[in-house]
């Protein structure tokens, strides 16, 4: 058996060795610059979007065919476009248009999931910042539900400008702004990868591989600061790389674009700015290595790395001082978990939460991770051997290996979030690295049949894996009826209405409520809801302890969703992630627990819309009522 | 592949469109224009034109390819908005519509003029800017019938895309949700403990007739019947008590729907100091 496995591995390794050892790379099929098959392929892609919309419609009406239509529609969007991008003979113009089409069609999938309002919790946090700027006509307002958001107003700036110039509400303005950001993202990634790989083929493959990032389909399309910052980061990198290869007349312009875009990233999103600094430092190190080897004399870009660091620190010191307090706990917890695991002080089951969902989906996710590890390893080796003169390609190869680091982080308690954040940057390297690898494979004379089939199967697996491992999870992939504690699937018109109604209570009231309505009153009502509410909302009665809780937390209102008694929480908790029984609930909350307030004299029941009931608790807690 | 000269006309068009967009924000238009016109012009004037004009200043004709120009134009437009927020934030008018219109128009106009001058002075045909990329030859010509078929496919794709987006919006608008009625009872002011307001918000999907019964402790205080509230409409009923609620007193309001007159549909109850709170922050 072992012998057989060894033989198979050896057979698999032979094509890789051929790529590494090929002394005289053959040119790819003659490249042209026409429109090629762009029109028919676009028609198929749009047809895929139509099928996805049908799936959403079926989901809204709880039709059993919805999941089949959803998967089929997404594959119809992705695969024909991917197959055109994987062909070396595809004309450059067609390649560029197809890459843009892929980015925009996948963006429309997210938009049409919820085409009337923002439903994802992160989006509502940034909605509040935008609404505050519109209300006050000033920057740096205080956003209680995400205090760090107003300190990075790069997303809000173009949105507010668009709203003021067009008269549009926040939602459509946000969709347009993010559509523009997505277009910038795709164009910048294509051109950046094309310059690094010195071939439009690499540009096209980079876009299609980045689309397999589990966060690309939804998270990177959401109205949040990272969705704006990452395209600007790519624009800055593109301008820098383009500057490196340009002649004198356009160099000042490119330098200005690069510096301006870097400043834009710094004022838009903290983590993206740190990621950009890391990318620049890696690039600088690669440049130094290539110079040391004497294979080329790439310009040193130390000034840009230094400039970014200065900008980041200046912004943190003068504007966003709370950033450290916001990020440090997560990072610190992850490091503590990992050192604890290494030292044997902690067990894996204490920190690592395995992925949930149907068995087949988990299997696909695992296969996706295995395939990624394999291609990243081979690509890094190929780039190291064959691109010694190309500092940028070397940086890409080393950066792609960061995938291993991201998987290690997955074992910490905040691993899923940290890994997701890291993938935003690592996938840029991975995408370009796979592009270079496939290009080298074509040039090494690997059998066409093997390459076509292999690369097609690989991107299919990566795309399926991105859907199974990404957000939303299986229960929220399609819009549909209300689900208990299910993020966007818990947002209903009744919830939005209570948020909007609560605005008449005056801004900044303190609420205790569940996770979904936290966002409703925080965003639409401009209130200051609190987390860690188990001490009030999960106790059976209203007594002295609860009174003290209300007083200590300066609470005004409790908003109860009586639907929490109808099912188990999809996210593992009812109110917030600090609950004692998180992920261990075996039955829904009892109705008696949810209605204890109306049995308490002095607690006023001021609002009732059937499922949602609002109680006023301040006077009761201070013994001023009854 | 050589980039073509950026025509001077494009910068003139940029100025005209930007001026029209700013005019719609700053003044009453001389002719009636619908909101879609303002949306289209405003979107261009915010997300495309400022960056396009600035790209024209930074890069003369022939220096960058069309796709690169598009990328830089969009990127610069976003970045101009980011820079502009700080300028407007520090001014007395703040981030108001008039300030945005003036600033974006100024940037676009100045940059368009500068770009026009630069493009008129540029040589007619410059060198190919990037030598590291392979040269692409022209595609082999196609038979006319195939060109026609591709054109039909392109038109069909655009038509299908528009239809799909509209259908997606329509589907979300028609998503079946259980209807609901909001019912509330609030003291009208915190300072006057005798003034209250009852409210109904109807989101049931059709007009309904309601009835309200108001109790002071267990005694019926008032009754409102035949309250017709249209779909998505609200109804407020202010009322005044003779004296403030005392210790142990409560006001209870019960809402009935006319089609189920014996079944309490919604219920609210307030005790004294129901909205005791800090003053609203704004």
C-alpha cells in the first residue's frame, strides 16, 4: 500500500519537476488582443446570475429547489468565465473583460441577496456611521455599536458625497460606491498580476483564483471599510509596480497615485493598512535579496514602506487612538492560545471550534484547504527556482506560503476571524502565484489535456470550497423566512420597524436586547445597546440582582424578541457570544423567561408589535415605579 | 497595442457634465428633470469625472492604456472624495450638499482645463510605455455572420442583466413576511406627567380597522373605535389625564382588530415615570 502511494506521489511530482527543470520555456500560444468569445461567455455568466436570482426567489418562498438553483447558478457564473481565463490563447482584451465580468457578477449576487436594505451586522454598523455624518455634516461622530468606524471615514466619504450629489438614500449610494470599489479591485488586481507575471494570462488567473477566497462573494462585497480599503491597497501596489517599469514622463503621476492611495488605505481601514505595510516590507526584502544575488537591480522601495508606517502611526496617534484597544485583545488572545497550545497548557478542544455544517460541505472545505496547501507549496518552489531575477514574483511566492500561518492561527479561539482577515491579503499572493505556476506549466510543455482538465478541476474545487467555508453559513446562504439568532436571516421588516420607531425615544438610549435587534436599535435608532446581557435576560425573575444590573449598566430599555422561544439559535447563542451556554443550547428559551418583565410591577411595556416587545426599566431599577 | 490619444472633447464633456450635476444640487433647474437624471449626473460627477480629469493632468495621452486610465480615474475620484471630506469638515458649512457640489465641480473644472492644455501639447504618437509585457497581435478577422451573432449575444446579455436585476429587486419586495401592527403608549413629555400618546402603525399588508380600550388600573378610562389605519400608515392619539399617575397606578391600553373584536391583539402598560431617563443627547 505504502509503495503504491509512493508511486502515485512520484507520478504526481513528475509534472512539477518538469516545470522546475525545463531549461528552455516554450512561448505560450500567440496572444492576440481582440474581444474573442466575450459576448457569448458574458451571456452565459449573466444567465448564471438569473438562475441565482431564481434561487433567491425560491428561497424567499421556502421552495425546496432553491439550493440546487443557487449552486447551479453560481457555477454557471464562475466556470465558463474561469475556463476562458485558463486558456492561454484567450485574447488579452477578452481576458480583461471576462475578469471584470466575474468580479461584478459575483458582486451582484451579494447585492441581489438583499437588494432593498443592508442586512449584515457589519453593514449596519457602518450604516450608523454614515447616517451620523449625514445628520451632523461632520466627521468623527461617536458610533457606539462600532466606535472605531467613524475614525476611519474612508468608506463614508465617497458615500456621503454621492448621497449629497444625487439625493439617494444610504443603501443605494453604498451599493454604487462599493460597485465602484469592486471594479477598482478587479482592474487593479488584473494589472498588478499582469505586471508581476509579465503576462495577461497571470492577471486573468489571479482574478479567478482570488474569487475563490471564502470571503470574496459576500464579506468583501459588504458595506464595510475593508471592502473599500483593499481595492485602494491594490491600486497603490499597482501604481508602485507600474512606476517601477515606467518611463520618466508618467513616473511622477504614478508616484502621486500610489502615495494618495496609501493615504486612502490608512484613513479607511486599520488592518488593511497594516497588511499593506507588511506587503511593502516583503517586497523590499525581496528586492534586497535580488540585488544581493546580483541577478537584477530592482529599485529599492524602502521609502514607500517607511511612508506607510509613518502614515499609520500618525493616524493612530492623532485620530484613531482607540484602534490599539480594539485590536489588541483579539491578537493577544490568539497569541496566548497558540503559546498555550504549544506549551501543552491548553487543549485543542478548548480553543479550536471545528467547522459546522453538512458532512459533504465540511469535506469539500477540507479538500479545498488540502488543494490550496498543495498548489501554494508547488508554486512557491517553482517561483523560487524560475523567478530569481523577479523580486516581485519572489515576494509573491513567499507571501503565498503565509497560508500555512493562517491555518495555524485557526487553532486559536478567535481563529476563524483572524484567518479570514489574513486571507484577504494572502489570497492576493496565492492568486498571482497560481497564475505564474500555471503559466510556467504551459511553457514547460505539460500535456495540454492534463493542464486543461487539472486546472479546471482545481478552480472548481477551490470555488466550491470557498462557498462551503465562507460566509454566510449553510443556513443563511439563501434569503428566506425568519430564523432564530441567524444574523441576516433574523432581520425582518418588524425588526427594522422597531429600530426606526425607537429613534423617537431620543438618541443614545441604553438597550439590552438580542444580537439582531442590537443592530436594529443601534443603527436605525441611533442608540447605545450593550453586550453581556445574560445577567438580565437569561434569569428567570426580575429581582434585586436584575435591578442592580440595570443600574450598573445605566439601562433604559429592554427589547425582547419573543420568537427566541421558537427555535435553537443558529449562531450558537441568543444574545451575544458571552453567554454561559454558548453552543450548548438544546432547547429554545422559554416563553416564561421572555415575558417575565410584564409580570414585574414598575416595568412599563411601552411597545408591542406582536413578536417584539419593548420595556422601560430605568424607573423600576431606581425604585421610582410603581 | 498602442493607447490612443485622449480626445480634447472628452475633457469638454467632463466639464459640461460636472457643471450640470453641480447645477442640479445648487440651483433650481431651468427645466424639470426627474430624479434619475440627477442620480446619473451626480454619480458621474462624484465617482468618475474628478478622477478622470485629474488622470488627464497626471498622464498625457498615449502614456497609459484605456483600462489603466479607467482604473486610475475611478480610484482618484474616490480618493478626491476622501481628501475633500477633511476640507469640508474644517469649514463652517461642513459636509453639506452645496459644499460638496462646489468642491467637486471646482476640482473637476480646474483639472479638466489643465488636462486639456496638457493633451493639446502632447506629441501625437508617443512611445509604448511598457516594454515588459508581450506584444499582442490583432485577432484574426471573423466572418460577418459571426460578428453579427456576437453582437446579438452582447445585446442579449445586457438586456438579460437589466431584467435580472429588476426581477431580483421585485422578488425581494414581494418576499412574504407576516404582517404586523405596532402599538405603543408613551408619555408625551417627561416634564408633564399627564400627557400621553397612543400610537398604531399598520404594516399588515392592507388597511385595518382597530379599536382601543384604555384602563386606569382596572377601570375603563376611554375607548376609541372605528380607527381605520391604511397599510404602512401610522395613527397617533394624544390624551391627557386629569392628574399624574400615583404610586402603584398604571395605564393599560389594549388594541383590538375589527375582524377579531374579542381577542386582544396588542397590549401595552405604563407605570409612573415610564420614560424616566436622562435628557436626550440631541
